[in-house]
């Protein structure tokens, strides 16, 4: 799939999530409804996807910060997007391991940056990394993600 086509596909996929019929929605569609793809910062060649996220009430914990499970699920999605961008066969893979480190609370009501990078695609495994940073560039959450892609 050509680079421009991959980026266009990803953009339409994210934009169409809020329009899914209720029966077709998943937890991801609810969380990704708060995500905006930053196309100018994405790279098909490098397998890099960058999005902004408004940390709305629906994805906050009782303390008013981004829920840890929501953070892990969002990083799962954005790293999968990075894999889809770089893999010439467009395989989303299946998670084998998702190691998430919470360095600082992600404040509710803030706008943060989600970034996913594809580090390597091998014969059967893909290695990805993801991060959530604040508007000053401070690292709040980091993940390493391994996916089975066939083989």
C-alpha cells in the first residue's frame, strides 16, 4: 500500500470510529473518539504515528487523571497504528507483550501527545514503542509492545 494511501486509511479509520453503530463499538472506539491524528508528524517510512488526546472525563480515574488501563489501551492502539503504517502487508498483529510504565499522572482535562513507533518487524514478531507526553514534552507514560505478525 502506498505511503499516502496508508496515512489516508489510518486517518479515515480514526475519524469514522465515532460514527459506528452502537453494536459495532468497542472500548477502543470510545477512547479513540478523543484522539486526533497529527498527520504532519507521522511517517510511513519510519513507522511513526503521532496523535493528540484530550483527556476527557470518560477516560479518567476517580482521582481525575487518565485511567491506567485507558493509557495502556491507547498505547496499544497507537503502536498498532505505527505497525500498520510500516508493515508492507498491513498486518496489525496480535499482542504478545505490552509493558507499560507510568512515570507521572496524566492530568484530566489536559491535551497530551501519543506517539507510536515501529522499531523492527521480523519474520514473526514486531517490536514497537509508545509514549504519552505533556505539552511541555515531559514523558508521562512509556510502553514497549511486542506483536506476533505471522511466520
